[in-house]
C-alpha cells in the first residue's frame, strides 16, 4: 500500500505547474492581442 500512495504524489506536483503554464501562456496571448486594439482606439 505504501507504493501506491507514493505513486499518487505526482499529480499534486504536475497539476499546479501545468495550471501556471497555461495561466501565464493565456495571459501573454491576451496582452499581445490587447496592445494593437488599444493602439487602434487611441488613433496611433
């Protein structure tokens, strides 16, 4: 039973890491798409 409990530790490590990668990836996409839109609105 101890080997089963040790094997289930990896989701607790991988899931937060993947969530942070997705979060910052989507955030960077949003920032790069928002920049041209705000420039168009400002008339630049």
